[in-house]
């Protein structure tokens, strides 16, 4: 009896990941086409960041995003001088997911120490490690190109 829910869960997670990948590919292709037409900036490439130290290395004008694997929600921000983006990777910080309204808590994984400890985001509705954070490389800027 238990095999059927496991299969459904696996199919649901796989489908979600495929949708995210399709969106990212579509967005990248659309951004490249738009850039070629309008002569604007090239698309932004983001990499997953897992530590507070990686967030602190970002500069004003860089881009950072939080992605929920379960809700299929992507919240992107431009890094500001106030360093509020660092809270996304600060152990103990909590926030509410805009989609499922679950409470998301940043917890340490035990890998690394201090500012270099890797974190994961645990949601009361989506579960453990449901979210991840990605960012441009420090100093790369954002799509808007508004460096100060």
C-alpha cells in the first residue's frame, strides 16, 4: 500500500524540478533574444550560495534570489548597501513563504564553521531543505546594471 504514495511523491518532485528547469531555460533564451534585439545587458548567471560568508561577499547592485522547490516560487532581489540580503543565510532567521504561508527557518547543517557554515531552509509546510539561495558572482551586478 505504501508504494503508491511514494511513486506519486517522486513523480511530483520530478515534475516540479522539470518545470523549474524549463522555466530557467525559457527565461535564459528569452533574455538572450531580448538582449540581441535591444542591445542591452547579457543574461544574469546565478550560482547557489550556501553560507553567510558568500552572501556577505556580494556587493550593492549584485543579484540574489531565493527559490522554493516545492512552491515553485522565485523571489529575486538586488543587493543593497544595508546588507539585509545576508539574513537569507543567517542561522536562526525566519520568514514567511509568500506562496504557502509556511514559516521558513534558516538552520545550520554542521558543514563548516562560523560564517562559513552551510545552511538549509526548513519550511513548516514544505519541509526540510525546500528552498535554496542563488546569486551572481560578487561584483557581477544584476540585469538592471545599476551599480553605484
